[in-house]
C-alpha cells in the first residue's frame, strides 16, 4: 500500500472517531431526555429484536457468494440509490458506527492525486458526473463472502490480493475495500469493494475530475473496436472464478482441508456442475446432500440506510417459500426445480425424436406430457420474448433458471425466429395436432415419471462415482510407495518366515467393500466362462473381450441378461396425485372467482371485460370446466323457465265468541 493510501485510511479512521463521538453524544442526550420524561404517560417505543438468519443449505454446501451491483438514482435491481450513502455504510461512517469494520484497504496507482483517494469526494464526483438521469451508473459495488475458519490476517490478505487484481483489470482506478465482521450468532464474514466507473484526471489545483468510461463499462461499439467482446459477461465470469480460486488457495494453505477448499474453488459454478465436480474428486458428503436439491435464493431483508427504499416483502416471501421447497424434501425425492428441469429435458428429447417442429404443436405436446409452456409477451412486437415452464400443479420457473431459455429452445428445435405470442391455442393448430395424434405420428408420454427416473439415475451414478473415487483415494493413502523399502524385520521373524514361505501363499490385500463389490461384478462373466469350460472340457478357457464398454462372452455364446426396466419409485405416484389434487383445487377456486366477478361486475366495465377474457381462456384450456360451465348455465335457464308455483291459501283460525273473549277491531 502506498503512502497516499495509508494517509487516506488514516483520514477514514479520523472520520470514524468523529462519528463515534457524535453517536455517544446523541446517546447521552437521549438518556437525559428519557430521564426528564420518566413521569410522562407516553409509552416508549419497543425496540426490535434482530433474529439471526437460519441457514437453509446443508453444512456441506459451498459458502461462496459474490455479486456486483451499480449505484444509480433509480435503485434498479435493488441497488443503492446513492454511492455516497453506500460507502458510508461500508466504512462505518453511518449511524451504525464502525464496530463491524475489521479491515480497510485502498489500492491505487502512484500517479493518482491524493484528493482522489478520499472515498466521499470520489463518491460525490461520481454522482455529479452521472447527472440527473435515473439509470445512469455512478459506481460499481461488489460484495463477497469470506471463510469463517481463517484468521483475520488470512482474510485481510485475500482482500488485498483481490483489490490489486481488480485494479489491474479496471484500468487502474482506485479500489476501496472494507471487511465486515459477523454479527452475534452469525458467521457471515464478508467484504465490500467499490470503485468508480470513469477515469480520474488530476487538475492544476491538486483536485481531480472524472472523464471517459473505463473499458469495462464502455458500450458495445467501443469494445468491438478495441478487439473485445461486446459485453463484459466473460470478464465477470473470469473474475468470479478468480475470487473462488484465491479463497480456495487460502483455505487449503491455512487449514489443510482439501475438500473444503475445493468446495470454495468450484462455488462459482451452478449447483449441478458443483455436484459433478464433487463426484470427480470423491466428495461423498457433498454429493449426498446436494444431488437432489435446488440452489437456494438469498432472502436478505436488508434495511440498510443506503437503500432508501422499503424492503420488498413479497420477494422475500417468494425466496423463503422456494428455499423451503428446495431443502425440506427428503434426500430420496428431487426438488421441484430439478424435477421440472429433468421432465422438461425428457419431453423435449421425445418431441424432437417424433419430428415436432411447430411451436404451437410443441406446446400442445408438452401439455399432454404434463408440462405447461408459457410465452412471455413482447411490448415492441408480436413475437415472444421469453418462456417459462411448469409441471402440472407445480411452481413456474423461468426458462433461464432451468437451463432452457427461449434462445436455447429456438436453437434446439431449429426455429429461424422466435415464435409468435399467443395465450390460447388456435383451433387450426389443435385440429392438426389431434389428427397427427390419431394417426400415431405423435405419442405423448408422462414427462414427470421420465424426469423423476432420469434425476434418480443421474443421482445414483454421481453418488456411485464419488464412492469409487473416495475408495481409490483411501486405498492409495494406505498403500506404501514402490520405491520406499519395507521396514526391517527382527531376526527371529526372518527365520520363521523363511521356514514357512514355501508352504504358505501371500494373502491378497484387503480391499474396501465398495471396490470389492465392483470387482465381483466385473469378474462375474469370467467365472461363468470358467464354469462352462470345466463342464464342456475345453482345452483353453475363452477370454471375455470388451465391446462397446460392456463385457460379453463372444466365443462361448453367452448373452448377458437383459437389464430390468427402471422401477419408478413409489413417491412419484404420490407426488403426482398430490399435485393433481392441488391443481384441481386451484382451478376450481379460480373458476368460481372469475364466474362470480363476470356475473356481478357492471357490464362493459373493465372488470367485466377482463373477467370475461380470463374466463374464456380458462374454459378453453380446461375442457372439463367448459362442460361444467355450460351445465350450470343450462340448470340456471331451466330454473328461470320453470313456472312459479301458485300461492297456497292460508287458513286463519276461526275466533270463538265466548263470554271471556273479546274481538278487537
């Protein structure tokens, strides 16, 4: 760190001290005010107790986390609206104080002026340069997680390494970093890194101004002219991989836990790729815990002062429900997102094999297979701009979240352009599809069963691979090196072994049970050949030869037994029944609500027209509801056509004229 950066950090520490003194003075003033108001009847406001977040993912999951956001006046994508408030929060200059700040670092070149190392001055200049435009970016802010089982020096060294590497990538702009310690009952060590998006030029009076954008933030035309890709997506992916590698190296160096280090190293990948990497290195625990679950979503209800917008409770509720479904299932049942992805892949593979190329026919085929495909409407054209998928009765997922975006679907099915947006099926497409279905050219199948079977087969293969690799590694650790001489034996033991060496044979080394089972399976054809050779008195036993990755006995005419059909687990049928019941219940509630609104809303009003459109689409998509609707209309018409019953005469009791009763007029 240069002398200018050290001086800038000292100024930050002085501001933290001043902020701490102001905070103590405010606390003393509040205490005095409270003592003077002890006799008042006003009730003091109750302080909220912060409850620690409960971890959703299993303990073996990777703790890697990194995201990048840009401060802008609009606060788009839950980003800070002011980079000044964001830097105050990061460096402990806000109301919360600097108790959470564990380390600070500034990485800057020597040629930069000292005024440009004042983080608040840089933030104010970035806001002024961005202007009043709502979506104009001010500064870039990166947040990442750090291991909890490292020392403070090791975590600080990680932050230094990342800042120096980032400065070389971002055209030598100053990099401001702060490491935060976790709160009570939590383990969220993390860092905050911020940097401007424009080059800094010194002025004659010792100040600075911000000029053109750095190459990382330039537009596509400028990047193409410089020989770079139009977007910075590949640079962001490379940066995420670099962060994971730096943290993994630090964990392996200090703790010696190679499995934990590898989990950090591959944490930047998707969960599916992480499981595959874990199976390759023999991490059985990670594979068992994560092969059938979905990736969790950050819930974080953040009330930070730099956000300046109320938290989106509906987004937090959606994240909580997704995480509960993704991790609360048993290890023998695939999570909803994984099950949807497997069923979608099975359905698309079957559709491509049957020659289905029309987008609307693909939607009809997917509906019969138990998968709902919904196009996203484009505001500028009549074409679809996105796609989402859902199993019958299951949650809906965007295409990019299940690995099948609209662009990838278009390339897979061979479409020259995006499909036309349509909410309901056209009669001509339905008629063509039904004709092809009757002729036998299209044969739909249950995608849920196929997807569940594929997910379970993949899980069993990865788990078996992880166990085999772990067993081989354990055997390698137990086997001594070839060049290493055996330990010397005592003289008496040498004599005894020399006397008995002729009568005894060396025992083979014991293998782990997993490897022994695999060896028995591989040696079974050879044993069958030996038995058949002894029975027929062949002079030389034939040797089995591998063909296509499988062993078979060519010379003996033995044929391998046909593989049994994959058995469908019992939970698949139970899950299908539960999802069907939930879907029927939701459809019934939606049907009753739309019908009531259509009948009660004033005619030609917006509510009436909207209800009529939604009810028409619902009846067209679900024929059984259409039949039910017309039966109800028929019953109502019969009730109205039925003549009203004639009123029955009422017989009044005849009064008696006794002497003790009197009639009243």
